C-alpha cells in the first residue's frame, strides 16, 4: 500500500508570497495532521483535521491555514511568507482519533523562503 | 505545558557499541511515549512506542521502557550498526489527543 504522499518535494518562494502544500493520507485514514520542522529542531504541531473538520491547532499565526477534502487529502496554506517559515513541512495520517492509533508521516515538503 | 527533553547530540559511536539516548518528559496524566527515527532526506518513521507505565517498546533491536516514576523513556540498543545513523526523536501524546510533542532530536553517527 502507498504511504503518505506529499507534494511538492521542494519549493522556493520569496518573502510575502503565498504557498500551498498538499498531502494524501494512507488509504482508509481519515485524520491528517501537519507539522513544521525547522532545521535542527523537532517537529512542531500546526493542525489536525478529521472528517474535514479542524480538531486541533498549534501555536501558529493566522497566516497558516489548512483544509481537508472529501477524499481526506489535505492542503496547508501559508500566506505572507517570512524567512522564518523556511522549514520541512510534514504531514501525518492516522486511521481514527481515539488517541491510541499510530501516526504515519510522509517524506515532507522542504520550503525555502528567500 | 507538555514538553520532551532529549540528550544533546551529536552522538558518535563505533559499530557494535552500546547505545543510550536519554529522554525525559513533562506532562499531566499518562501520555503515550514514542521514538521516531529520521534518515537523511526522509520523513519520520515510528521506531517504537509505549502506552502505559512499565511498558517496554521494542523494534529492530531498539528498546525503551516507560518509567513513570522518573518520567523517562530512554532509547537503548545493545549493538549499533552503521545503518542506524540517523536523527532520533522522542515524543509524547496526551491521552485522547492527536498532537505529538517532540524533543529536539539527537543525531547519531555510527562509524565502521
């Protein structure tokens, strides 16, 4: 079975621009979470979506938004990009939200803001 | 708030050496605990987990025991290989939540 897929793999943007990152969960998984991993640090939680509804949000500004589609894929949008948004953006999917299921991570999208 | 503290890296060992990477946590209640591994240029892979006190997670020769009394989840392996070179992340998840809280990661390099 295919794992979590993310696109694009790499992206270069300039300050002030907007970016959209995409994630397709493992087949049958209805929950998608997004994390930001700045170089040299651990991933930080941004959002969780389940059944197209936002179920959790981390400490990120309103420039960050996301949505989940009927096929459970998800998009992460970041507006008015700052240099500090340069990071690896990871998507994770899981089957259900009981809190006991495993989250499976995709390979990430590496964003560089110049 | 919840937090995870890992042993500072980088850690460099010779092949077949014994490995310990320390991890301690701060959280209310009884979180689940995880070790994830990140190989160069890749995303995170779950290495092992434990969901309650005194549970031992194990996989690929790695082990970690959930110690509630010391709020620790140290990762160990008896004999490391060059292929174990990667960044290791300790993480917790509060009961009933999806959000994972990660430590800062420990870079491990194994020399032949």
